[in-house]
C-alpha cells in the first residue's frame, strides 16, 4: 500500500442520491481508498433532496461497489448524509455543522472538495449558497476548499459566461475544477506523451506532412434511460463541445513550455482559438446532423431514437454529428479536421487518426501498390488503448508489391502498472490540487464559441436532419462530406 497522497479531506457530493454518484464516483473512491491514496480519515458527505438517513446512505454507497473490499465497507461507515433543498439556507447551515464535526473528529484541518453531481440548473444556486454560508473559504484551521463542476458547463456561450460570473463571485479560479472525464483517460493524456516526449513525431505533426485528421467518438449504445436529458443535449452538447474539443485541443496544440496546469491550458486554449468559425453559408456543406432510426445494434433489434423513453416522437435532436473543421494557424492551415460522433454506431471506439500525405512518387508502379494507403498514425483512446502506425511494406514474393502493414503498440501488454480510470484519476488530482486535467474558464468559452453557429442552425427545424439505421456508421451524407474532398472515413 502506498503512503496517502491526499491529506485528511472530505468530499461533499451534491446530487448524492443520483446515478453519477453510485455508478462512477463511489467505485472510483473505493479504488483510491483501497490503493491507499487517500488518508484513512477521508470521508464523504452526501447532500440531496431524497429523504435518507446516514445509515441508508452508507448502505447504499457500500452496495454501489461490487465486490467491495473491506476498506470500502469501513470507509462508508463514516459517511454522512444531509437531506435538503439546495435553495434552503437550512441545508447549508446543517452542512456547516456536519463539516465542523468532521473537522473536530479529524483533530484539526479538514480539507473540503465539493462535487456538483446535481442537475446543471442547480449549479448557480449551489455556488451562491456555499458562498453565502461562508463555506467557500477554509475555516480558521486552514486547508483547501475546492469545487468540481460536472458538465455541461452552461448551455451555450452566454450561459457559460454567466455561470463563470457566479462561480468567480464565490470561488477563485484556482479553486475551480471543471471536469471532463475524457481528460482522465490514460490514452488521452498519452497524446501529450506521444507528441512531446518523442523527437520523431513532432517534426511531422503539421501541414507539411499531415494531409488530414480524423477524430471519431463512436458509441454502440443508444440513449437508454437518458432520453429526457439527451433531448436537451444532443450529440453537440453531450460530446462535441466537451470531449471532442478537449481531444482536439491536445492534438492541435503547440508544445507547452512547462507541463504544469497553466502551461498546458494556455496552449490548449490557443489551439482552440485557431479553429475557424463556421459561417452561415457554408454550414450545410461542413456539418451533417443525423438521428438513428431503428436497426440492428450488435445483433439486437434497436429502437429508433424517436421511440426511446423520454424522447419526443417528432424530435429533431441529433444523435450523430459529422463535421469538417479548419484551423487558421501556421501549423494547421489547409489541413481539414474531420470529426464524427454518434450513438448506435456499429461499435464503441474513440480514436484520433493522423493521415499523412502520400509518398510523392511510387517507383514500383501503381498497379503493384494498389493496396498501399498513405501512412497514418492511429491513436486509439478506447477500447484496447494503443497506437498503430500504418506504413507500406513489401509483400513477400517475387514481385515488388507493396501493401499497408501495421505496427501496433498496445497499452495493456507494454505496461504492467495498474492504471487509474478517468474518475479515479480526476478525483485524485482534484484532491491533490492539480488542475492540469481540468478545464479552465477560457477553454470552455472557446469550445462554446466553436459550436455556437451549430447550436443556432440546429434550433431551426428546417436544418437537414439525416436518418441512419441503428448499427451503421451514420447517414450517407456523412460519407458525402468526405467524398467532396475525395477522401473517405477510416473504418476503425
Ligand atoms: C458522457 C456522455 O459524457 O460520455 C454520454 O454524457 C456518453 O452520453 C459518455 O455515453 C461516453 O463516455 P465513455 O467514457 O464511455 O466514452
């Protein structure tokens, strides 16, 4: 067991009776506790509207991890729960009392991390209430006070800026941790290692050698029971504004001077700033929105999106999005960036494909090298994370035939170290005060700026909505988007 990295602290979860808490946060905490990263006094205070006693909450949290190690059962026995409305001062008075008791029981300093796992509409109320109750600052005993804010951060550029104003009235930016679980994924972070810990890739990572870039975030699942939420979000707010933009920023950014939080975030925001605005007249040529119809998903019959629970039978919400972005800077000018994401695609895969320019001249003759593709470097984020370099190799035999071969690096077989999953890593970082993998206010603003023209366009029911059968790679219009540039999507 390792020495605890995190000093005695309490995690206060707003929205503690919800799905995110039991499905993601508790398993992550159980792992961190079991691996000895958190101090033995670490505890949780759950806050939510659902009526529950401390014991009910403890039982529920204990049961959310299966199989539960002994350390988890012990830890949950210290957990506390507060039933209350987020608008009521009483709730925050009660929270202050509970936190004081915990501070005393810890014998001094009790660091505090608030986690907003409640619906986004409650974020401003929570922030104001914490501020008004004085819970936004350390007590006289000292320690840290931080806040993790879940996505979606705002519904558009204006509401995100308004939320920032509310946040900054009570918390300093150094206390704010805007979470995007994609940044906690090892392979997303490995993009930084690949680019900036090696001398061989970076010289090629630009317009001179890269022909185009593809980012795919495909899911085979549908919206399940989250229809109500998804109707409001769509693929644009659910995946593109956050996960896709974050991955893209890491692909496009310049080398940071230092690998610390601001060093990296400064470069990410600069990269996002270079992404060219969609203009009204080229939007339909550069963007395809789609929605799944019924079909076969992984061999099973799948409902159409409009038939899912909580979804309007006339819904115009997009479950698929493909687009062509351009970037105006020295590194990327003229290199198209194609992005596609969707639910009910044939499989779950997230990857970045860097497609290089073709060799300038093939001396072996076109006929013998028909099966040769230009080089590409595929960074597979999930599942089976790894990296593949696709290159031309001679086919054994008498003729000089060249075909694409692949050199594959697979994370799991190369490294034996235990990794941390997204939420484990990010909770640990927030408790340790490392903001590198959290999103700064200006990054959120840039990401909203990029998607704003699409939000406007999609609010018009006349904007084309293409249909695709569940279990396929999206509508034909998405293929046409690349065909116009004489390219085609990679088949992951
Ligand atoms: C979430 C979205 O942020 O990411 C979900 O709200 C989506 O709709 C999920 O399914 C995908 O995450 P992952 O880690 O499974 O790729």
